[in-house]
C-alpha cells in the first residue's frame, strides 16, 4: 500500500512539472509567433499578465503588442460600462490609460458604443468633453471621425447611421466640444433640398441641441425655423413629417422643456476650461485610420514615461480636490454634530411662500366666506404670521375686477374672532393709505370698499380714520379718490343720518379732527367743499356752523373788515 502511494505521488509531481513546462512552452510559442508575425495572435486574458514579465526587452515588438491589446480592451471596457451615475468614477480610470497612444481607440469605441446605444449619447458626449479638456487632440480626432461618418451616411442615404451621427454632433455642440456653426451647417444641408428623411433628421437634431443653439446663436436658429415654416407652408411633405415640424414649433414655444442642453449630472466641465473645435462639413479631413491599427513605436519607453508624468499631474490634481472635498465634508459634519441641539430656522422664506400659497388657494377655492374662514382657521400659524393672512386677503380683494362682498365678510369674521386680526387690519389700513398713490383705480376702489365694509360693521375701530388728514396739502388725487369711495360706501351701508351720528360721537371727536380740521379756515373750507362735491354735504353741518361762528367772531373783533363779511355771506 505504501509503495502504491509513493508511485501515485511521483506521478502527480511529474504531471505538475509537465503542465508547467507545457504552459511555459506554449507562452514561448506565442511570443515567438508574435515576433515573427508582428501581431494578430489571440492571447487569452488570464495569460497576458503572466507573459509581460517574461519579456525582457520592454521596447520590443511583442511587448508593445501586448500593451496595445491590453490598452484596447481596457478602453473598450470603460467606455461600454459608463453611464450618468458612474461617469465620475470612470473618468479617473480612463485617464489612467494612455489616451495619447490610444486616442483613435477611444474615439472609435465611443462612436461604436453610441451607435449601439443612442439613448446614452449625452453620456458619451460628457465623457468626451472631460477628456477634451486635458487632451484636445482626442476631441478633435473624434469630431473628424464623426463628420466623416456623417458624410458617408448622407451619401449612401443611410438614415440610421445619419441619425446617430447627427445626434452625437448635437450633444457635442451642447457640451461645446464642437462649435455651433457645424450644427447650423448640417441643418442647412438637410433643409436646402428637403426630403422626408432629411427633414425628420433635422427635426430630431434641433430637438437635441435647440436649447443650446437658442443661447449660442439665436439668429441662426431663427433662420432655421423660418426654413421649417416655409417647408410647412409648401405642404409637399407627408402629414407625419408636417406633424413633426409642428411639434418642433411647440417645443420651441415651450423653450425646449424636457430637452435641456446638458443634464445637471452630466455638467462636469466649466465653460472656461472647455476647448471648442471649429470644423466644417466641407473641409478636407483625415480620419487617421492608421492609428487604430498597432504599429511599432521606436520611442515607446519615452512616450510611456512622458504619459506617466502627465497622468500624475492630472490625477494628482483631482486627488487633491477630492481631499479638499472630504475635508470640507468632515468639517461640515462636525458643525452639524456640534449644532445638533440647535433649532434650525428657515431663512430662505420657503415656509412663508408656502403659507401664502395655502392661504391664497383656500380663499379662492371656497364656496362662501364661512367655509373659507373655517378652513383658514385650521391652518397653523406661528405667532406673528397673522399679518400674512390679512395681507393676502386684502391682496385677493384688490385683484378682483369688481369688489366682492365675500372678502369683506371674511375680514369681518376674523376681526370678530381675535383682536390680533383687528390690529393687523388697522395696520394694513395705514399701509394702504400711505401708498395709495401706487394703486390702480380698480384696486383703489376695491380696497376702499373693503375697509368701508369693516368700518360699517364695526369690525374695524373708527379711530383708524385719524390717519387721514383731509387738507389740500396733505392729500393727492389718489388719496382723495380713496376717501371719496370710503365715505360713499359708508353712507350706502349706514345711511347718511347714521353716518352723521357716528361722526358726531363725542368719544371719537379727537379722532375725526384730521378729517374735519378746525385749525384754519382754509382747511375747514376745503373739507366742507370736498364732502359737498361727493354728495355728503349733510355730514358737514356742524363744521359749517363752526366756520360761521368763527367768521362772526372775527367780524366782531374787526367790524371794519369788509373782507370777512363777504366770506361769511359766501359760506352761508
């Protein structure tokens, strides 16, 4: 039994040695074949890392071929898995690869991936925009390759290829990698001799980059839309194409809502850092197809070392920025933990705007004032926010074409419920009268009738009239209209007799001295004439008697003064 175990162990060791020898010999054969053919041999991915250290000469053909294949696979893998969520993580990995050596590989991979997945065109354009800031030659090469592909698709009438290439150019214009003139040139080409497919491609193109063209070249975009309008008026296109054009005009009217130039998560490059390439569809271009194929580089080691230094510069700066960002995050987190017990107050005014919106919607959606009052009382107001309700109610009343008694009843209800609202409406009265000259005639009438309702129902104390001083110097045309509407509405609500009795109340005599001034005959006469002109001369009988007695007293003091007697007869 022991002899059998020894034999079995010996055979296992022989098998392992032979397998290692076989693997090593196969790798050597692959390397030798590479040396003879110069490439074109498939190398399994798991063998590639183990084969590289075996190559002693780092500038040799086989080593360069291995690194080229590894570079191609890495770039294709990164481009294929990029999306809006991970693009910020893909960019550093992409800069880790030699993009100068593989610039054609990167451009070709982006174009192929975009052709396969047109929905991710904006993601690929954002990736190109970031790379273009560091390596403009890469962005320029990709733009040339797309233009040549677009030309080829246009000549062959390949609509699928044309739509994909046009969409890529549109998003490069949005990212300002390509100049906006190439977009206008492409649209001119498609609409010069319009066909149904050409117009359809042009509509899709404008929908993608119209928002950017509106900012970059509004006159050029206006010319394109005028051409669309002409095509629409000619009526030579199919109904489906005409509907597409009409939809594009509707999109323009909506300022391209739903089609932003750059999504926020893909806005990765500052405008001052971006490098814009100018190109024309008619320029002679070289796609540099030879860069896609492996070639021996005599200065391979120097170029690799130069890119390593460049990579450290690029990624080093990004790493420093990341460290600064992490420091800021840590400091902000520390501040949050320190102020955890502090009360957070909204200083942006968002809560106030939401409160006003709720009050406005409640007022405008209620059937009657009782329902509105019930709903408004359910809104939780912070101390001091009662003024917002009063202001909003007054604003709603002033915005109506004609005054609605609904607002007056609602204001009366709140004044009766709480003294706070009464004080706030009194303050509103003072504010409105102080800036009454800013109000339009319609708003002036509504505000005057609103406060007349509150005064007529005793919801607002009458001492607020003390803020009105009825003299020629202290009033303007707007304030006189406001006073006229206020007192005429009060006379309709109370009647002239009751209004006269209220104004003759001895307890309010001091508050009405500013409306019925007795400081000088001029002001007294102005008040009498004002109320007489608005049809309320009856409420000035007491003031007329005062003016008459004042003139009689003056005439007794100076009987020879004929002027006083004339004025007395005139007033009487």
